[in-house]
């Protein structure tokens, strides 16, 4: 794993989810096969290493946020759009935790989405936010499939247990079922929805194509519009579709 410390120029960026997003890491050790963040990361940072084999660490992120937060209009901050805020390296650098400390101090609302139970380390902070939503991404209940598609992320059951814990602590929770891998049996999706019925909101997303993904997944999977239309029709009353 290639780990490089860098100094970022800015940290609080405009976002389509919430008002702002913060990415303290560039690259993601979770190495999800379907991840299209790799496309943007390779273009912005001109990185050639395989996705999942590198992380750039924005070591000055908390200090930058302290400077930027006082200059910007208060809004919802999404963690994170192009990397997982709780990927394994966070255990060492604690940058996500330091970012949360700043956001909490200024009482900014937060949405966190992750595939890692390392998030529970920061439960003490999460509980102190007035406005917060925390979600886990889950695409399957099958641990073998999870290992194939999300090799670096937490096991399925551990994520579900973490969601239960958050819910018990009174935190607003969501499950992001995306991308549903094309041609997954509807009965499997149904089981996933049922298992997660205790969360506050369930989202479903489809597989999205970006150049380069054809090297990791079968090309015909990106032509599954019919499948996704049927999926939406079948579960429109049980989940919010984001496509
Ligand atoms: S956790 Fe998210 S950012 Fe990280 S590899 Fe998976 S899809 Fe990409």
C-alpha cells in the first residue's frame, strides 16, 4: 500500500449531496470493484496505481477547515464523496475525527456514509451533534460476494450491527444499497431490505459507468437499464431510488 502525506489547498468543497463535502483522503483502501471515484481521482491527481493500492493523506485538513469554516455560510457537510472517511488508515491519522471535532464546535450539520465499523470509535462525538445522519453502504448479505466486490471494507454483519448500535444511541440512520449489482435476484434484494428495515431510510442505487470500470467489471453490466427499471417498480414502496 502506497501512503503519501500531502498538504491540501482547500478542504470544504461544494457538493451535490448536502451543501459541502470533505475528503481527507485521496484514494480508498476499501478497493471496491465498482467504485467510480477512481475515475475522478486518477484525473484530478494524475495517479496511475491500481485503485485501492494508494492513499494520499491530507495531513493539514483539520487546520484548513478551521480557517475555511468561519468564512463560509453554514451548511450540511457530507463525508465523503470520493473516499471512505473511515478506511483503515483513519485508525492511525484520526483526520475524520479531527474534522468532526471542528464541525461539532461550529454546530454544522453532518451526513456520514461509510463501509467501516471504525466509525463507532467516534460515537462519543456523533452523539453530540444536533443534526446528524449516519449511513452504511451495503450491497449484499452474502459475505463471499462482499469480499469479492468490497475486499477492504468491514464484513456485512458488522455493518448491520453498527447501524443497530447507532439507532440505539438515537442517531438518525440510513442504509445505502448501492450499487445493486446487475441481475441480483429480487429475492436477495428483498432480504437485504427486510434485514435493514430498522433504519430510518433506505436508498437504492444502480451501477454507474465511468471510463476504466470495464477493466474491473463485465461491460454488459453497464447496460442493465431494463433490470434497473424492474427493480425500481418492484421496490418503489420500500426504498428511495436515487436513479
Ligand atoms: S468505500 Fe466508497 S470510495 Fe472507497 S472504494 Fe468503496 S465505493 Fe470507492
